[in-house]
C-alpha cells in the first residue's frame, strides 16, 4: 500500500491518495499511477518526497516533463566498482559530447563507438566503448576497467542531465530536511513540510 499525504507544521496532515498493489510490485511502478490519479483530481504537488525505492532516472525526468512535479529523494546510486575503489575512474569523470556523439576519458582519449538502443524497460540507452589501443597502455587502466577497453552505458541526454542535476543541494529542501523526512517516512511518523509538498510511503499489509 502506498500512502500519499500533505505535511505541514500548522495544519492537519491530509491523505490525498492511497494505492494498493501486489507485494511483489516494485515501489517505483507506483509513481506514474499516483501522479496520473492526482492530476485527474487536480491534486498534484509541486514537490513529491520519496525514498530511494521510488527514484529512477526515468521517473525523475518523466515527473517533471509530464506533471511538472519535482520528485525529491536519494538520487540513483552509482554502484560500479570504480566508484567504490580509491582513485577509481568513475563515469562522472568522463566528458560527454552529445552533439558529436563522443565521450572523452580523463586522460583525453576519445571513444571509438557510440551505439543507441533501448534497455529492458524500453528506455533509450547508449553504449559507448573505447579503443583497446588507447586503454591497454593507459596508466589508469587498472583503476578504470577490468576488460581490455572501457565501456560505458548511458541514459539518453534528457535522462542523463536530469539525473546529474538531481542532488539534494539543488532542491528547495535542504539535505537535512530530506533525510529527516525519509527517516520519518520509514517510521510512519510524518514531519512538517510546506503545504505544496507531498510525501509518499509504503505500508506493508
């Protein structure tokens, strides 16, 4: 069950939507349904606070484009081994030239191939690969890839840029408020918010 509610320090907390789904369904699948139904009732918020299970690059983008709603929650994490390795070469260190469909690595090497397709969810996906002639002799090779050449999987430009800009420091709420809210949601205890901000939480039956 997904409960969406308004939160304000001086006003009663009002439940604006309740969605019951099978327990096996991912929380992220509830977001489009909730926004569609709130839109039909003219109850869409300006900002929707959620926890990590409700966030994806596609949802961050689609919520803004289709409903003008800022989905506020932990950004999708980079779980690659390069990110968790000291001095590892993570994706954030590569420069993407969207116009010329080329990527530049931290040492200045240019990508050799740019292939566009779709992922399992039907979202646009881009596969970028570098030339092994550039990668094998590179002094950063061991910190960059375990293959002969580095490969990157990118979202489409709109999704990539939305995800990149989605950081707590750039949202109307402070990181401290958001983290306090997430803890409160998990504990099923609402915290104060502006009237234009909704919070959604999952409740086990």
